């Protein structure tokens, strides 16, 4: 529900590409970290603008009085790792064994919460589980520990010295100060990505402030701690902004008898035109409408209903929405896609991913852990290994081919 490059729509996802460690301390003594030239003057000028927006003197002093800008954010902006994934690689990484297994555990633990959300908003539990799993690994504290930093020093640096989007970053910094002013969060707990996205479903301050709801009725809105506020708010977002249709599935993998037709038709009309579900089952709501999508010629085809596009309102990527919808289905027991993408491999099992990580680490390529989760550290390690071994393309995808080469001792 957020992205620093999209101030008009705060719904785009800020990727978890923050550097390791917590960044510069929130209230570091000036003797340790000298503010870069011009920062103090900017901060003094910004104070008046913040107070004019209703920020209290006490909050300003508490948060901004001795703050030092986290200058590492500029390296993060300029050196985001580039991985050019084919759609099957993108989906395999997100619809991973680790996320499926842990999604089922998360559902067991929070089944009453998901039942309440389905009752209140009509949003399927699979969709929310998948969003939660992709955005923060189901709120795993290791994500916070290893990939998050205090957001105030980061936002202060961006608001001060990121010329293309200074007004946007200043607004987000003021939003974050308002959150502290309201008592919804403390500066110490407000840790996030280099761009300021925080918590279970990675809220930017604007989303926290204006979209978040107190779903657990504890008197504050928070994306941290219990997942109630984050998941309830995300469901309400999908309903209100994404126009989610209660009781409808997102869509289905289908078989077509001919070329893919365009336009929206009812499932009954698609069936009359020779389109059937790939698993052979009937369409449960023949009068609901859907559109045909074939991501890659020769690969699986899909009929997409309104709820697919509701997920896309959260992040405007068709591949992201397909991965979320498919992951949700897999968590709830559905099989992989029946028709493979051209040139694709099956996804590795959890044990196989861990084996790749262990073998890479032993070979001197640090994967940042061997827990079966594939993040940027593992992808970089794979790409470096592929480059060294002459495995082309060196795309960072640690699949069956990489595993086979590692097993050869190469």
C-alpha cells in the first residue's frame, strides 16, 4: 500500500531492500556523528513548517531535537539490486515452500482473526495471508532485525537532501511525527525500510495515518505487534479502494480451445466459448464477470475477476497480483499451476532451498542465512556464483540448475 515513487497513489509496494543493520542512531550525540553541512539549517527551517502542521513542540524536540540524517539511504536508492526475472521465476520465489508452510501455521494461529475479517470485509483469508507473507514474512522479527532501520533519520535525510521528491519526503516525515504525536508509535519502534515502510504489511506513514484502523480496539493504530490492525486495515483498503467483491474468487487458471479473446464476459459466456477451468471443475459463480489474461504465449491462461484487480490496487504489477493470488490458493491447499510456463522449472522445496543456501555459503557466497527464505542476499550470492562458474544467464535465480551444479562441487 505504498511506494516512495508514487505520491499520488501510496498503494505501491516499497520493496524490502533496506541495508542490514539499524542505520544511524536516533539521537546520536553530535560529537559522534557530525551533521552534514546544511542539515541543521534545513532542520531549523523545517521545524516551523512541522509546527504549522500541528506537530507539538514536545514531539519535535523528542524526535528531531538531536537527530542525525541516515546518509546510507542515498546508497540504497542508487544501488538497488537489479534482478531481471521471468514471470515463472518471480512466482516461484514468492510462492515458495517456506511461505506456504508458514502461511498455514499463521492461519492456524490467527484463524479467529481471519474469520472476523472475512465477516467484516468479505476479503478471502488466502489473499491476506499471501500479502502478509510477501510483505513481511508473516511479521517475522528477523525481518525487522536484519532489514529495518529507524525511519526518522532516513526520512530526515530524504526530506533534506533528495531534490526530486523533497516535498513528498517532507510530507511523509510530518506524517510520521503526527503518529508519534497521537501516541500510536514511538520513535524507537518505528523501524522500517530505507523509504519508511513499516510493519506487517509495510505501511508508509501516510497509509498508517490515513488508511490504518484500530481493529483490535486497543486505542491506537499500529502495523507492529499483533497483526490485527495491519490485516484489518489492509482488508478495508482492498474493499474500499480496490472495490473487492465479497464472495468471489480472484479468478482461475483455464484451458482455451482457441486464441484468447479480450473484454469482460461472464464465466458462463466464457464456458460457452469453450473456456474451461484447468482443473476441470465448474465455475462456481457463472454470472460473475472475468477477463482473459495470458501472461506468456504458450503458458498458462487465466480468467481474472474483479478481486484480482483489487489486489493489483495494492501494488500495480500484474505479476505481483498473480503471485499473491496463487500463494493464497496454495496456502489453502490448491496445487501449482497445471500448465507450466515455457522454459520453467518447478519451484524448489524448502529443503532444496536450504541446501542451495548452505552449499553457497560453504563455497564463500554469503546468503545471509540458510532458513529457506530467498531474499536479495541469496539472489546476489546465486548471481555471483553463476558469474564465477559461467552459468548463463547470471540472473540470481537459485533453481534446479544451480542446485545441480552445486551438488557437482562446482
